[in-house]
């Protein structure tokens, strides 16, 4: 029991979960919609669920416990293979379907219900897929620590610069001409159909690339 | 120099820095990993996968949704 508790408490040490929680809080206090905050909190919750799943599996293996039922059985079920979706996104049918979906979805303005629904549903499915499938089995060598620090530092500076612009706005929900955030700068571009096609296309392409790499 | 120009210059410098890092990473002898290598490395664990996909989903919702 003590071992299980210690493993469950280890959940709190996962930096990725904390990054998602902090980002979710910033999103909500900056006037973001509930959906935007929810996807970040859901990610953090799934990471914690995954740690709990790992702890439960280890306890079952170590103690040879009886077969669990209900939620525990779902939690400890072996992860699915990522290969079917990886193969699917490579197919011409998915590429053509994706392009058609982008062209149709871009007919709707940003921050409207249809686009929120499209990006929200696709995002939730992708995060759920990442949780349900096992990571790729081929070993990935850790990049040099110096390189990790350099990339991490660059992303951190970008985040802080964006946060500075956000805090210098008249209020959290109102953009500032003098201190523009990236989304404030992109809004005029995304107000046009071509801009939305480009934005949605890039987002979809990035998602496809992530699935192929995962 | 106006506040707007300073803010935009900051984004410009960061964008140039990102491009420079990317170019440096593609040199064979560099200790800086490419962004692709970084993403692959992050995706090797389940918490990394969930974090990367949640960040990607958030970007879609933040800028478009």
C-alpha cells in the first residue's frame, strides 16, 4: 500500500503535467475559452491517469493480485498499437479528405462554433490517441544536453516575451496595438479565407507529422 | 522607438534565432539537435506524447477555434 501511495505521489513530479496545468491557468485568466483551457487540463489529467495506470500495473505484477474489474481493468489494459492511424494518415484518401476538410472548415470564421468544434474534436481525438497507444518501440537517443537547453531556452524566451505582451494589454481579454501578442498579429490574416486555409492547413499538416513521428 | 516596434523586433529576433538554430542543427557536426529530433525524443514517452499533442491541439483552438 505504501509502495502504491509512493508511486501515485510520483504523479506530481511529472514536469509535463505541470507545464500543461500552468498553461491552462494562464489561458483561463487571459480570457481564453473553456475549451482551450480544458484541452490543457485534460492533457495533464491523462498524464496523471497514465502514471496511476503504471502504478496499478506494477502493483498487480508484484503482488499477483486478482484480476481487476471495471475502471481498474480499463486503466490497466495494454495500450493499443499506433500503427493503424500512422498508416492511415499516409494514405492518399486521408490526404485528399484532409485538404477537403480544411477548405470547407475555412469557410467559417475563427472563434466561431464550427471551427471551435472542428479543432476541438480533432484535438481531443489526437490527445486521446496519444494516451491510448504505446510509444514507438525503437530507441530514441537523447539529444546532447547542451542542445536541449538551447532549444528549451529559446522556447522559454518566446513564451516569456508573449506573456510580457499579454500582461501589457489594457486588460487580459483585449488586444493591444502597442504590445501585440502573436494571436493579435495573426487575427487580421486569419480573418481572410486564404489565411484560414493556410492556418488550418499548417495545423493539420503539423498534426499529421506528429502522428507519423509518434 | 515605439513599444510596438520593440515588441515586433523581439518577435523578429526570436524568429531569426529559431531559423539560425535550425540551420546550425542541420550541420552534421553540430551538438544542437534538429527540431524534428527534439520532437521525436519528446514523443518517446507517453507523458511526452500527451504533452506534445495537447500543445498542438491547444494551438489549433487558440488561434483558430
